[in-house]
C-alpha cells in the first residue's frame, strides 16, 4: 500500500497510458465482437448461411464437400459456418431469436423442433415437401417433420441406430450367441460373468452421462411402449408412476452385470474397453464407430435390444439429423432451394462418402455405405413398428440433465429408487412449466 | 508516445491549476464508459432477469421474488450452497496456509530457490481447463493414481474418484488447490519482502523466539497483503467453475455442485435463465458481502 506514495511520476504516467491502452483495446475488441456476430449471423450478399454443429473433423469436411457441390451447381450460393457442438447447443435459442438469424441450422426433428415451431421461430417449408425427392420420403419421416399445427418445418438428412454392440471374435471365443429375449439376455450376462468378463459396459461418466438414457429409453419402449414413452417425456405422465417403477425393476435385474466403472468412464473409453475385451458388450449408437480403429470395424456386430414383453409393438431408437430454417430468414426462396437440395439422394451420398459412413440416408433412393453392419442396421429400423429419437430429442435438451441426475443416482444407489423418481418428477416439472 | 508528452506538458503548464486536464479526464471517462456498457449494464440486466421467468426464447415474464422463494425449498441449491461454503473453507483455508508456508520456506535467497518458486508458480500459468484434463486422466479408473496405489500395495483404495459422491468434491479441490497455492505464495513473497529486516534484528536482540517473531512481526506486517489474499480467495472460490465443470459437471447427482456450476446448468442447460440469474445475484451478494465487511474493518483499523 505504501508503494503508491513512493512511486515516481513516470510510473504513474506509464500506468495511465497503460490504462488508456487497455480501455481502448477493450473498446476495440468490443467493436470486433459486435461486428463479427453481425456478419456471421446474417449472410452477406445474398448467400444462404448454414450454421452447422457438425464440428468433428470428418463430419465437418463432409459438410464442406456438400456445400461446395451445391455452389458448383450455379444459382443460389450457400456459405457454411461450423460451430463447436456444445456452443451451438447453448446458442441455438439465441440464433433463432436474433433479429438477423442464420438462415439454416442443423438440428433435430420431432419434439425439439416442434417446441421452436410453437414459438413461431421456424420457417414453414410444407411446399417443398409436395414435389421433388422429398415427396418420396417415408410416411414416418413426414410425420416426424410435421409440427403440431400441421406444417412441415424440418428436412431430414441422415439417421443412425442404437443396438447392443459386441465383438464377433469374442462371442465366438466365449461360445455365446446373440440373445433375443430378456431371459436369454440375462443368461448371456451370467455366462460372461462366469468367464470372468464384465458383461455390460456403459460409458456414462466423464461428461457423457446422457448415454445412460439409452437404457431408460429402451426399457421403457419395450415395457410400456413407444406411445407411453413419448407421452411421459412430454409431461403427460409422471416419472413416479408405477409404469416407470417397472422400468427400473427390470433394470435392477441386470445391474449386477454392469461395469462398476460405468459412471466413471466416458463412452469413448467404454467402447475402447469393449474393443480391448475388458467388457462383453454395450448399448450404444453407431457414432461410436467414428473413434474406433478401422481394422476393428469388421469384427464389430450388434443385436437388437432384447424383447421383454412380446405384446408391446417393437420400437427402435433411430435418431434423425437434419435442418430447419429460421422464420426470420431474409432469403426464403433460396433457403428452400438449399433444403430441397440437401434432401436429394446426390447430396446425402456426398455427405456419407465424406463422413465415417455409419449413418443412414433418409432419402429412400440414396445408397448407404453398404457394409454388412449398415445393412443390418437399416433392416432393424425399417422393420420397427415405431421409431423413437432419443431422450432429449423426444423431450427437450432442457430435460436431459434431470435424467442424467436421476439415472446416475440409480446406478449408484438402486435401492433409493422411490425417492429418486420423486425428485426426477419434481425437477422435470420445473422444466415443463417453463 | 504523443499522448505521453502531451500529458507531461499539460502537467508542467498547469502546475498550480486545480482543473483536471482533459486528457486525464478522457483516460478516466473512456474506460468508465466501456466498463459501464460492457460490465455494469449487463450486471443490472442480470438483476432484472432474476425477477423474471425466461427460457431465452419467449419474452421474459415478471414474477417478482418467486425465484428467490423457490431457492428456500430447492434441495439442490442447499447442497450447492453447503458445498460452496466447504469449498471456501477448504480451498481458501488450505491455499492460505500452504501458500504462506511455501512463501516462508522460499523467502530466503539461497541457491536454486528460484527454481522452486518457479515450479510452484508454474500451475498458475496453465489454463485451468487444460489442468483439469490432465487430472481427469489421473483420476480415471486404471489411471495414474489408482495404479500408483496398487503399486504400493494399497489396491483396495483404488476408486472411481470423480464418480463417487463421497470423493468427487475433494477430488476436484485438489487440482484447484494445486494451482492456487502458487498464486498465494507469490502474493505473500511480495509481502514478506516489504517487511523491514530491522524489526527482526530488534526482536532477536530482545531474545524473541522464531515463533514469537512470526506471531508478532510477520503476521501483523502482512495484514495489508491479507486483505488482497482474502479478496482473491473469496472471489476465486465463488467463481470456481471451470475446473469443476471440466471434471464432474457438478455430478455425480449434484454431489460436487457449487453455486457457480448450478447457476450455469440451470441457466444454460435447463434454460431457466430467470432462476439462473437469481443464483448469480446470490453469488454476487455473497462475494460482495464478504469482501465489503473485511475492507470496512480493515480501513477502520487503519484509521
């Protein structure tokens, strides 16, 4: 404190100059920030801006190929702006409500899109669904892209599937078969455990707690059916209903076979554990293959989540990805042109070629990557009586953290399920009443 | 440079004038304007938002004090508040004790002491998120810590440190502390350098023991540094976010939740921006309250 009194005028002057410089820098950086947000969110010179959350290297370059191919056709031009997926997720409401929004954005159809459509934030693109290749899309997809008011607000581009993945060589070595029913599944778990293998890997730690929701989703659609599942997630039932208790009773039956580190490892580490033969199998989506070594991919196979109640129509999780446009776009005609293009077989094949190739095109005429694994996955979804998206996509991104808390707690303390479900319902109610 | 010379000429010209030179005025007002626009205005908006219900999309809805009333019955808020107090006590207390200890050990100019000072200060230079990634790898099942334990024959202690509700909070404090100690040490080193050696010599002549010297010279002489350290620690504790978010995201099931992480997840994951703003206001009041009380007391003593 005394040093201030003894400091020379020179140092004080330096301090003032420094403070002035800092202030000016702050002002200038302020200008830069506001300038860049202005230009990134509103396309310049008539080009349609596409804001993409596909930030993993393969997917990003595939998107660049796709936009380059579109621009080569002449006519409308498009520009791609890739944002880190976590940033994109938190910023999406801001994008949609800003006065100068990006024209087109990557996101999910169904309940999430409908939530924005009900707030009049999405462009009605029903007309492009009447003609061209979109008219040939399946009825299930048409329904998925329609909002509660009956307007189409979404264009799907690709989907993937979830299944219980395992290594063929390991199952052969252990002398076990793919199970079809819940009892066979439990018998398989017992057999693996007897051989000293941890039967089920999870991967709900290290920031990917949402992976555990796949177990909840599948058990719920197998026991209570897809219709009940969607209603539950929409707030029409309560998480402390007896039906939901049944889900956790079934889950508790296989809990002893779960990897005790299930909530400590992220899904990437959990899949590595499976590929290194430390765990027997895991319920996961095909996206895990992006990180798996290429030479292991041929050894990977999956089976359908076991049937629990044969009287419940079989539903599968087939999350769909695609695009919606902002209602405030100033390029309505151009953005619709781009959306129609993104729905073509040509566009979807360009994307699949550039990306890891484990997802499936939504266009019925587009060719998938053709590997046995992808063919099996396509058959799984096409044979399903109903297709659900995933916990957050069938409800909202805001509801996901409530599930993460409830499910990780259940995995650690299954005996406290009654209080866990009461707390889950209370947390979910806060989100629904928002 | 032009600004500098203009400034000095102005000083010389108006040595006896009471009017503040316009350049100095500009230096004060321009940053104040920038600060007002980029800091105070958003902060005031935050206060307003805490009185609303807002999902970030629809227009905010005024709800009065409902958000604050909700806090009274929110068990997660209670956990987060308790954890924040625990964090303040452990993280703050230990970093003062260990930082002062390190400063006392390293204050003498001996050969190689610069190396140790630099080594202790080095973690401050790293981004806390990068630090957290390294620690996450160490805490992993089969990570460095578990393997060291089993190598020492303590395999039964191996543990999913970050995934167990009983250890998660403490496992997160360690990396935060690892960084903070170096920072506090540097502050105290500077303070120790400012103490007049004559005081110690006089004490030695009077036959004071080492402990008496520490208790009656070092501690009182460091009181001005203490004010700085206290402010730094309270602010750092209450805004501790990056390391917790990177390691546990407040989990498992809220067991390592701090007010800051709860504020973030409420506002940006649950999209309850009104309630999130109310939490931010509470954090602000806590930080401001603690520091203001201390400063008022310190100034009163100085008078």
